[in-house]
C-alpha cells in the first residue's frame, strides 16, 4: 500500500510542475497577441505606384542601354530619376567646372532617392524578420502545450499501470486481481491513445496588419508597403526568369509546399486572415512564409547595387 501512495504522490508533484510551467507560458503569451513589430506610426506614402508599362519605358530610354541594364532603367523610372540621368549625359558633353558641379548635384539627388529606397527595403525586411520571430515564439508555446499534455498522459498511463500492478499484488482474490489488471491495462491504453492527437492544441493569435495577406492577394497596390517596394515585388522584370513577378513565384511555392496545391484551403487559411486560432503546424508555416519574404525582400538590394555600379560608369 505504501508503494501505491508513493506513486500517486510523485505523479501529483510532476503534474503540479507541468501546470506551473503552463501558467508561466500563458502569462507570457499575452504580450505576443498584439504585434510589436509594426512601426509606431503609419507613414503616409504616396499611393502612386510606378508604371508597369516596362516595354514602353525601355523603348523611350534606349539611349541609356549602353550604360544601364534594363532593370536599372526601370528602377530609375520608379524613383523618378530618369530626367536627372538624361541631364547628366547632356552635361558630360561640356567639360567646364560649372557642368561638373551640376553633374555632382544631380548625382546627389539620385543617390538621395536610392538611399530612401534602401531604407524602405531594410524596414520591410526588418518587419518580416520581427514577425517571423514573433510567430516562432507562439509556435514554441503551442509545441510546449502539446509536449506537456503528452507528458502528463504518459505519466498517468505509467501510474495507472503501476497502481494496477501493485493493487493486483495486494488483493488476494484471483477474480478481483484479474479485474484490476484488466482495468489498469485499459486505463493505461486509453491514456496512451489520447497522446495520438495529430493536430494538437491551438492558440488564439491576432494580426490585423497582415503582410502575408497582401502578398497572397497580389493586387497592384498595397497600403502596407511603400509603393517602390510593392513595384519591385510585382514587376516581372525583377524576377530571375522575368515570366512571373517575385510574389507570383512566392505564391506558387507556398501553394505547393504549405498547402499541397489546395488553393481553396489557402484562400480560407487563418494565415491570410486578421488572425484566429492557430495550431502548431499553421504557426510553423506562417513563420516559414515570413522568413521567405524577408529573404526575397533582401535580394532586391542586388538590383540596387547594380544600379549604383551603372551610375558610377556614367559619371566616370
């Protein structure tokens, strides 16, 4: 009998420790339901997105192709700096000091626009990074909930089996002893089967400002992104093969890897809503998608780098 009491005391203590751990996690989770990643105030960017008529822009600026790549010309157009570049080309025909000073002034104006574009890229990439970390924290929380639940069920299964074994040894009546053994086995098996929950626990996670929703809908404008960044996302000329835009390629990968080609499921997913109840798998998918968009955003820096190299060739 003392052994039986011992098992229940140990089981109670372990269950209490798990419960206290979950209470601590529950308190921390409250700070993660409101996003701390968005900017402290909404900057009113101009709603004008650069022209998507890339072929016409390139034809109108064919004289720049000896110095600039097609992508650099389109970026200059998006930054509204094509006039400055054409002016620099004209001024280079005059080697006077006055012309050289004007060229430097024009180049400074172009560089100022490029600097703003680079800071916008950094800001968007930082928000994706921050949101990814925020979701990962929630995902770890749900994983801990699932692990704690399974650990408790396994513990109860062990206690039930041990208690049945001890009780069966104490009871002398063979009929009662067999009944106790069978009951203990059934109870232990029940606790074991309860751990086979493929979906696991869920948690409420709210995100009214949903950057991934804008990407999934893929409209020509987005209030959550600076117009220049959105143009770079949606203009086909800035993707590797130029057949689809950056976000179109991204959506294809999401549909394949995150949603198993089920577009209807994707369209109704909590990931692209204002938030709701997430299971661990949805949270891990959201974190992966945010990290992918962070990487895609940072690759745009390569286009800016090529533009800066082209500008240096122009000034030389």
